[in-house]
């Protein structure tokens, strides 16, 4: 098997990387770009013309949505159910109240204190009519699919590219990794770090043969309000950034969506996360703020020197 | 042979009664089983509705006003692999890699 080729580009507010056979990389890239454009057009809360923005502004009316947004909503609600609400798409107003109210590049890194936090009203309030692609959210409820839509985009684009090219493809969206098709000998090699964009950061190299891998971290997308450090992983119960039992959590799963759901939920679950991940058989690496590492469910031990 | 037939003919009224009694018993059991199945189905539906409420609603779909948008030609895509809605573990856990620098890094973004 020839060496893999890779290409990277900006998408969904982060960096996208595509790995594939060099002869088929261009075709794979085309498929990935199309899929990401579709996800952005339908699921972005930072685009006024997206289906999601229109749904958020629907004031409690039933709204006919693109089938892709319907799929993303189903994935988000499944994530909420699977985590007992630790990952909740109705957290949008809380994220906005915390100061993350626009594309992160445009968010002021320092600002005045926020007002009262806004706990998530609850994912049970979202009504789906999948047969007719209709959705209703109560007035005032803001949906944010950030926790699952990016991972869904990785899963869909990897699968789409693998089907189109007939070869194995890896797609990484800001560190949310999905693979499809035959893996290279020895599996897909992936570095693990606090920041997906950090070069030369001490961490770990692992390999997976299928499925997805996601890393969530509070070391990135940080800002302060009233001198209080904020980060992008919000606890739906409080409407505030999740407590910092962990600095970075990486999870491997059968799909990137499941991996991302688990890594995000781990911050909300705090000290209960290792037991929960173990009970699901999800291999994970959890890094405490002081750098100590907890590994569960078969995550390999060898770290970088 | 003749004798046996006569004997059989004489025994028929009692046999019919037993058969009819048996039919009534079977019929009663069948009705009870059907009623039980319906009751169990209703109970399971109620439990499922309570556990997964909010996932879909078609009965109320006609209520309220509606907004619509242009719908693309995306086919509905299956949800990720699930086991009773639980998150699904990978086919194999990751293994440590000692090769050259990995081409991709999974980290916060």
C-alpha cells in the first residue's frame, strides 16, 4: 500500500485534515468539502441564513427543515439521552450568555462580568416530526449543535469520501477524527494532545483501525468575563463552564459522534467520568489539570518520552 | 371392526362435550393471551414514550403555525451505530504507536 497523502484547510471554524491514498486524495477532498459545506449551511448557529438559525428564531412554531438538520438534531437528542442530559443541545442560550455569542475568532477574549447564567431548559422540549422533517422548539430555547454536529460532519464526510474513492479515508475536524474504509497497515496513527494545532506538544501517539476518536479540552477556546475564566464546555445544569476535574479528555468509539459525545460529557460528569466510560467500554484518556493521566477501558499506556 | 365402530358411535356424545369444553378453554386462553399482549404493548409504549419523550411528535404536528424552507436532496442518513441508544465502543481499542510523527493530532479545538 502506498504512503498516505494529506491535505488541510479551514472549515467549520477549525482545521480540517483529510488523509487518503495519494491517487484518490483530490476526489476524497472534493467529497469532504461538499459535506462540510452542507453541514455549515444547515447546522451553524453563526450563520444567519442557516436552517438552525431560522429554527432558533421560529418562536415556538413548527418549522420544516433540511433533512440534514433533522439528522443532526436526531443525533444531538440521542447524545442527550445517552448522557442523561450532560450533552444537551438546548444549551445555546447558556453559551451565548457566557459570552460565546459569535464565531470564536470574533469573541472578545476579555469582557465585563456576565449576567445570571442560563441553565439549559432541557432537550426533552425539542419536538421532532421526522416523517415530515418538521421541528418545534419552545420560544426562547436556543439550540447549539456544536458538541455533536462537528463530529457528525467528520463521520459523514469520511464515509462519503470512502464510498466515492473506494479507499480508506481519515477526516479530522479540529481533532474530531473519523475513519472509513480499509485502514492502512498498523492502523491510522493519531497524536493526542491538549490542542489539536499544537506542534511538538508532548503527548501520545496511538493507532485505531476503525471508528472515531475525539478529544475535548478546556485549554482552548477560553476567554474571561469579569476576570472569571470561561471555556466552551458548558454544564447544561448550571449554564456555566463545566467544573475542571479534567483538562483534556480523549475517547475512542465506534463513531466520531459517540467519541465526541463521551469526551464532552466527561467534563460535565467530572470525577464520575472514568467509571461511566468504563461501564460503556469506551477507551479513554483523561488528563487532570496538573497533568496526571487516567486511562480506562483499554487505552494504551505508553506516552511520549 | 364393526364392533369397534359401534362402540365409537356410542361414545361420540361424551367426546363432543369434551371437545366443546376444550374449545371453550382454548378460546378463553386465546382471548386472555391477546388481551395480555395488548396490555403489555400499551405498557411498553407508555414506558418508551416516557423515556424518549421529545424525540418525535406527529400527533401535534398540525398545531401551531409553520415555517418552511427549501429542502435539499440529502437522503436521510442512518444514525451512528447504537445499542439501545448507548454510546458504542470501538471494534478494537487504540494501540500505542511508536512510528514517525503522526500526520493528525486529536486535541481540543
